[in-house]
């Protein structure tokens, strides 16, 4: 078995060494008082005023929380605020000339914006959107790579009180069209193209195809990122020209109610369809600002870098809204960590003297594989705190990160959360808590969780179970506030609880070690894909008789996608392989193409005809198969083992 995300699992929890954060860190930390958990507990839900008070409200909220045991719930009812005002305007008196954004492109080109410059750009683009007729009922879809125009567009929407829906730039035209159509979005901001690993991606072509595919009429704004000579026909506008026309215009920020939506983002749900998550203006922003301050320890004069892509929730919360709400300098990098060289990230940390760095375990495993000589070439002593998010981090990767990036000194926060939670729910507080490599930590102050069995009953401490969140939190999305239940949760009992669908085990100190998803989502390099969506795409390829898709351990990406395909008679496997890869790239995007496509005359099935995915995972992982008595066609396993291991 390859060492993957699970390789830390065998370590008995009690054997884990606990590390205290160094005093040089705790003495300067934003949160230093260990009684914070108790205080939050005694004062729940009013404790969350601490988060709301990090923001400036146009109208003070009447209460921190309103609700009983059951939804509907309301956070900060009566309060009104504008997210763009909170991220820009209010910082101007004190730091108009401080950098808000440092952008670094893949070839070393860079641009930076002071708070004043970012304010101006956002105002000009907000004026342009308003002139194009964008109103509060609209949703502006944003289909941009990591360029400054991406956060500018988000903040311009927020300024007008309009929802944005950012679709990760690597998604295909079909995936973009599906999201636009579901949302009924009539505005799209995209670009001519961008470079990915040295080759140009024709982003506008994908956007054009999506525009044709959706029912509604769509106006498109095109950012000139590459200087490509693209045709802008009817309904298309050039970003720079729009901006030029509105330069110098100030747009009054539109105050929104605390529970008005700030943005929509799609994620993979338990069904084959993307799931829309709408985050709120007040609760969400308060929660991301508070966790940016207390967990990521961000200070206004820091240079902070989260290496995620803004196309996913991590970038929304911890590249854009959290850091800017606190008035810090946030770094935006459009490129890959190994291009042009494998020391690219370390060179940037060195150049910009980054204080806090937040990345994903999958990236850390790649750094480990490349070797410690790359970070060693650079001065990383500016770093004060390291963070990870996206999947479980095993102890070895955690320790490597702290040693080789953090100089053996920086505390590491392993932060657990999801698209649906909006902001971090589980982590150590770096100025207060001891760290246990491989274990994320306790629920944050004010957050309450439990570990349960499939029937929803609490399991004994030390026994693996499923995580449930048992109390509302400020960053919860609109559907949960309203009491809508998602997926599995709908069928489990009456009591209000949120099931994130993550396996977990709790130790004697209440620290949670995450074990991976319990639903059929596959987490590849910290990105969530739905098994059902992948499977129906693969099975839809002409010539495929049947297909099953599973996630199996992978040393770098944590999990990798394996597709088991039984072809129709007489089909060329090579041809089919290409067709399947193209179909997944078209339906979802290249980042979801299977790592392995294994052809097999049959899939392992139960007597009732259900595909036994568990066995396919075991084969892919080269693990024990366990109980196979339910299997109708056991002979197929031998064959699968041979084909899978011959690759
Ligand atoms: C996983 C990303 C273990 C988990 C912010 C969760 C983690 C899913 C961690 C959400 C962590 C995220 N330890 N697992 N520190 N952080 N996960 O919606 O399975 O893209 O449910 O949000 O990633 O993925 P999503």
C-alpha cells in the first residue's frame, strides 16, 4: 500500500507527542488567553459578538443570535453592513497606502494594489456593472484564473449588494453552463486566456460555448489577461474599456441585511449534481474575519499568503474576505509551485517576506517528494505561522512542513472546515493550544461537535465515528439557517444537527483526528468531486457498457480517481481511454480526469447486481479484500488485481 493521507492512522492517538507553541509566538498572538473557550461556552451565543465586532455595521444588530433548538436560525438579526466597505473603505483612513494585494503571475510578472488603489478599481468596476444594469436580484458569474480582476469583481459585486458566483477557471464549458443555468445568471466576467503549466488555456472559448449552451441571454465582460486578439461581438465588453470609462467614480456601498446572501458557490454534493451554497453577508463575514484573526493570527501589517485558488471556498474566505476584512496584505499567485522551478513558492515567501502561509497537505506531500533542498535555498525566516486545509495531514507531512518550511519553530494549524461551513470550525488556537501533529485540534470556541455512529448515537471517546456539528455557527449558509437538510442528514432523526460527512476520532483531550469522507465524495488534492457525477460521465461514453469510479490512496494528491470500465465488445481500449478522458474533461474539467482507467470484462457485483465499490478501492490500494461472501462473480477479482497492478 502506498503511504497516503491515511498513513498516520495507525499511530495510536495516545502516542502522539504534543508540542507547545513557542513563547515568541504566544507572546504576540492575537489570542493568548486560554480561558477563551470557557468564556465562549458560558456566554454562548453572545460570545459571537466578538466576531461581529471585528466588522463595521451600518446598522447595529438587535441580537447576536435568534432561534430555538430548531431552525430557522438568525445570526445578527437587524444588522446591516456592506462587505466591500468592510474590506476596503474602512481601512482607508489608517492605511490607504498600505498594500492590500500583491499579485504574482506565472512568468514573474507582478502587480500590486494599495488599499486606495484597490478601492478605486473596485469602485470603477462596480460603476461599470451598475451601468450594465446589474441589480440586486442578479448573480454575476466569475470565470477567471488567479488574476487581480477576480477579487476586484467579487468586491465590486459585494459593493452593489449583488451575489457573485465564482466558478473555478479549470472547470469545463459544460460545468460552467450548468452552474450558470441553475443560478439563472445573466452576467459573466471572464478573460481571453491564461497559462497553465506553460500552455495557454483558451478561457474565452470555453465561456463562449457556455454562453451558447444556456437558455438565458448573457452579457460578458472579458479581461485582457494574455493580450490575445479575441473577438468581442454583441453582448461582449472589454474590461479595461469599461473601467476606463468609470475611473474616478465612487459607488456608495449598498448595506445588506446580515442574512442577505453575499455569494453563491457550488460544491460536490451526495448526488451527481453540483450543490449550491449561499453564504451570508453578516454571519459569514464575521466568522471568516474572526477565524482569520484567531486561528491564522493575521495582523494588519502582515503579508499573508494562502496558496489556494479563489475558485474554491478556501480562496473566498481566506484569500479575499478574511484577510481584507482585517486590513492585511494578501498575496495572489497565478501559477504552479514547480514552474519555472520547484522553489517557486519559497522564492516568493522570501521575496515578499511572507508572515503567514496557508496551503494544502497535497502540496506539502509534493514538496516533500521534491526535496528539502528547494526551501533550503531561500530565507524563510519571515514566517511566523503555517496552516493547512483541505484533507487530513499525516504526521510525517506535518512534521516536514514545520521543520523545512517553518524552520522547526513555526506553529502549524491544521484547520478543518468545508464549503458548507464557510469558515474554520475545528483547529488549535495557535497562541493557546498545544499541537498534536496529525490531529486537527478541538472545535473552536463557540463551536460544538460530537462523534456518532451510523444511528446518530455518540460513540465512546477513541472510537472512530462520524462528525456532527450540534450547534449553529455564524458562517452557516442560508439553507441551513432556514432548516433545509442536506443529503443523508435528512434521514437521521429529528434533532437539529449538521452532518459534514467526515469520519473522525476524538482523543482524551477532545482533539479530533479526521479520517476522510464518509459519503461518496472523492477528495483529490483537496478538491471535492462526486463519484456519481464522474461515474455517469464515464458511463455515458459510447462504447462503455458499465463503469464504476472510486477514490484510492495516492502519495501526493491524497486520493486519486480510478475508473473501472467494462467496454462493449469489440471496442478499442486505447480509443476508449481517450474518449473517457475527453468526456470527463468536457463535463467537469481536466483536474477530474481519472488517474487510472482500468478495463475489465465485468465489475465485482453483489447477487442483487450492485457494484461493490469497496472491493474496487481495495484492489486499487492493493489491500486485503475482507468479506467477499456477497460477491456474485469472485473470479473477476483475480483478474482485476492483475490488470490494476500491471499498469
Ligand atoms: C476535507 C475545503 C481533514 C473534509 C475547505 C471536508 C479536511 C472537505 C480538512 C471539505 C482538514 C478539509 N483535515 N479533512 N484539516 N479540511 N477537509 O468543501 O473531508 O472543498 O469535508 O472545503 O475537505 O472540502 P471543501
